[in-house]
């Protein structure tokens, strides 16, 4: 058994969530007694985990903690197979100054204004998915009816990826994000998406349309900076980051709303209050708790502990978002708290690029669903819901609903 500095065994990480509503119970204890502590990853390697809000925020804003997936010491949640052309995971795997330049080149595509211009189209997509659900069998699985189709359709249209291929990329994304499937299976899923996007980008080079990828080609060519592989990597990141995350929040947020008539009434009676509900649900569930991993490039002191150069760190957004020092009664869903400073979208240079889009999608889905299907209810019990504890982004596999 591996040992921490104090001679304590380093517990296994990640810790499973035992209920859709609860983060691992161990976080509270760690936050109080060992807020910067060592764990053992599924790969057998050790890393640090941070559970206090202030430490997590400081770590995510500290440039000595690198996001570089190419660094052999970067803490992986599952063993990777070797690949011919290691993807940098685009922005998400870069450090400054490359990261700053690459992010500046695409950030204009995700401004609040641009996202607001998409609102009518997102509303139409949600209405169409709700129509189809209502026309189908009752009860239905909300994950299949809404959680996956809505963000997949939106990100496909935004990027210029044919939605007809959605089953292919949804399936490969969840395989790739698995922490338990064999390395070669995950690597194949990764290559499948990469090959698909390579061909798609090649097609767009000949005929760039008015979609995000087409616009990036035109803009970079004008500046003389066009790089095919870099655009394939960016497309990969946006496509995979853009649907699974939001999809899981659609399921979990809807579950919470179905069980809380007061929140439901709030959204239906006062649509202007929906953003506050969305914000609190993002904080509460923090589905990306374990994805914000870094590797120290020099010694860094956090919360009184020294993290040595070459050691890995998981800045746990979920643990931070349930720190009572930052949020009173953190395990309660309280939409009055004004949770805007939560870390569900990360913090610092890598803070989520798609957050305005995600917020808008969630607002539209929750409000449309509750307004259009007033009798919507959970078909079954919360205890029977199957949770995704084997995937790096938390969610539900199914959400049976009736109306
Ligand atoms: C509820 C939905 C979402 C959640 C909870 C979420 C969460 C996050 C988090 C925590 C990070 C920071 C990762 C890090 O620091 O290592 C991140 C980064 C990122 N997200 Fe999201 N995300 C969501 C939706 C989206 C959507 C819809 C898109 C795309 C269109 C997107 C694109 C990205 C990109 C490109 C990055 C990397 C940014 C960078 O490294 O500069 N995300 N997201």
C-alpha cells in the first residue's frame, strides 16, 4: 500500500458518488482534517487532491500547475495506450503562451452576444425534442429524449458537424471518457473521432461554410497561421466537451426540479428567475468535479503543503463548491444564495469556453420542459437510478419520466 507523507495510506481515487444528489461523503472530512491530501489513482500512481474552495481556486489560477497532457507526469485517471499523433486536447491541454494565443483565436465564437443570437435556434431544437418525446411512448427516458440530442444538435450545428453522425460521436465520446474500459478500446474511440474530424476538416478546407470550423479556416488563412492538425484538435475538444457535459446537467438538473415543486413553480411563474436556478444546480452537482487535473512544473505550496515539481494535483471543483466556508449550507439547493462564484466551469485561464452556451441550453431546456409538460414526474425511484461513476464526467445513464 502506498503511503502519504504522514505514513497514512493514500486512499483510492476517484471516490464514487453513492446518490445522484451527494458528492462523496469523504470530502467533508478531508476538507476539515486534510484539505491537501494524497490519493492513489486507478493507474497506481499517487496525486494530491484539494478540497477547499480557496485552495482549488488558487490552484486553477496558478501557472506553475500545468495542463500539459504531453507531460509524462500529468495525472491520468486511466491508463492510456500510446498513440502516433498524441493530441494535445487542444486548449484544454495547453499552457501559456500557446494557450493564450489559441484561446484568443476562438473566444470570439463564444461571446455572450453570439450565444444569445443562437437562442431562437436552441429554443426550436428543444421544442422539437419535447414534441418528439410527447409523441412517443409514456414513460420515456429523458436522457435519450433530451439530455443527449439537445446539446449534440446544438454543438453539431455550431461547428458544422453533420448531426446524422451523432450516435457515432456520442458513443465514442463516452467510451473515451470511461475510466474502466481497456486502454486500447478507449484509444480506438479516440482515433475514430480524430479520423472522422480529420476528414471533415479536410472537406471544409476546400469549401469552408459559415460555421465555426469554416470561419476558423478562413480567419487563420488570412493571418497565414492556418494549421490543419490544430483545427482537428480544436474540433475534437469542442465536439466532445460540448455535448456530454451539458447532457449530464440536463438529466441531473431535471431530476432535482422534478423533486422540488417550489423550484419548479419558480421557473414556470417567473422565467426571469431561471438563470439563478441554473447557477445553483451547476454548483450543487458540479459534474466536472474530477476533471480539473494539473501537474506541478515547480514546487508549489498550497494550504500549507508543498506539492513537488512533477506531482499531480486534482483541484476538486465539487468539493470546493460544497465548502461551507464559501457557501452556507452547501448541501442544500438554495437558489437565493447567488452561486455565481461557483467553480463548476473551473477558474482561471482554462475556465470553460462554452459556459454561456451551456447556461443558455440549460435555461431553455428546464423552462421549456416544465412549462410544456406540467405533469412531468420521475417514473420510479431515485434509489434505482443508474449513475455514471466510471466516467470522468458525472451523470445519469437513464432518467425515466412520465407525464
Ligand atoms: C454544463 C456544462 C459544462 C460544464 C460543467 C463544463 C465544465 C468545464 C470545466 C470545469 C472546464 C475547465 C477544465 C480545466 O480547467 O481543466 C471546462 C473547459 C472547457 N469547456 Fe466546458 N463545460 C460545460 C460545457 C461546455 C460546452 C457546451 C462547451 C463547448 C462548446 C465547452 C467547452 C469547453 C472548452 C473548449 C474548455 C477548455 C477551455 C480552455 O482550456 O481554455 N464546455 N469546461
